[in-house]
C-alpha cells in the first residue's frame, strides 16, 4: 500500500500567513498565504509547506514534482549504499579432529568472504569446562589463520559452558579486494585424497538360446497283419 503524501501544497495550505523562501533560497519574509501563492503561480512553480511546526509555517517556492522525484532518488541511493550485515554461527568442540576443524574453518572463510560476521562458539561438556584455556587456544588459532579475511570484534568470552568469539570481515574483504569465489567446502564424509570408485560395468546381456529343432523320425510302414502272416 503506497504511503500517502501529507505535504501541504498550494491550495492545501490553509494558514493565514507563511514565511516565504523563493526558488533561489532568498528569504522573502512573512506574508499572507494568498499573496505567497500568487508569487509562486507567477513563476509557474508550487508553494510547498516545508516547516509546518514553525510559527508561522515556512513555505518554499519550487517545482514540487521535481522535488518529490529528487527526494525519492536520495532515499533510493541511501538504501543502495546500506550494507546488510548477517551474523552466522559456527560451533566447535574443544577436542575437534583435524578434518572437522578444516571443514568448519572453510565455512567461516565462506561467510567472511560474503561479508558476514561469524560468531564462533566452543561448546564444553562435563569437566571440559575446567580447561577454558583449550577453547581460547583454539579460537586464537582460528583468528590467526584467518588474519587476511577477518578482524576480531569480540575476544573469546566464556559464558556458562560456551565460549564465544565474534569475527568480522576485514577491510580488504569489504573493499572487494578478496572476493567470494562461491566454492563450497569439501564434503566432511569424503576421505581426503581418495579417488571416486569407478562405476561397475554392466553385465553382458546373455544371448537368447536358439530353439532346438528335432528331426521327425521316419516311420516305416511294415504292412497289415495279414501281410505279416504270409
């Protein structure tokens, strides 16, 4: 639903007097509203109320259609230059296998290259929480390995059984010097260095057996019983 324009223009200005500013920005002082409207019409422009809360309200002489277009363009440009920051989260365990660490690090790299912030969480279980230095060492190692891509916005902080650190994209990433290649990290379930197994060959199609034709045995006619008796 479009936003209704509440700006008072020309005949919609109902106050008796206004403080007038002309199209060049010159102050013309306080005058009757009807007189200010005649001045604007004589220049084929609009009388626009720009400060309704003032005493008396302030009006300017300008091309209102052009003014609305320029204001809309300013809003559009402001939104265009706004950077939307997403915060992603990656969870580690203090005792993490090398392959799992490499996979999760790949996710962090991908998020940073996409100019997202990353909240890295170390989850402690049981008595692991009595050794927070292991979590700090792991987070410091990750931050050091991602120096080109990340800056540490929040140092490792232990809260209950979770230790968190927040990484933000580096200046080089924000400036576009390091682009997101879009490469997905390697599959965690695929063993590193193993080539894919070749596809099994389809079994040969068996030949159809040829039908066996049996020769009819010739039947010898020996004759009637009377002939055999002779």
